[in-house]
């Protein structure tokens, strides 16, 4: 996502992992960029802002299912 502007960021530290959750904007719109950093190795996904509610609902569904197991 070149030439993007960082609008907001959150950082979560869990053991040896660090998660960055960034709200970014570029000419094509806004996205949430989720990056996992494990000892310098990074993996990233981009979630378009238009489907963020659906993404959060799916995460909540997974959480609820895990609590029932």
C-alpha cells in the first residue's frame, strides 16, 4: 500500500509476538492493515474498511465457538 497515510495504530504484545493494527488511507480508500511480527518475521493482511464489520463479526463468531468447546 504505497503512498498511504497512517490514520491510527494499535499495538498488542503477546509473548514473542507483536501485532500492529493500523488504519490507513490512500487514493483507493481506507483499509485496516494487520501485521504480525514474530522475531522480525512479518505477515500482513489488509481488510478493506467496507467489510470491517463483517470481519469483526466473523472473529466474534470464532471466539464464541471456541468458548463453547
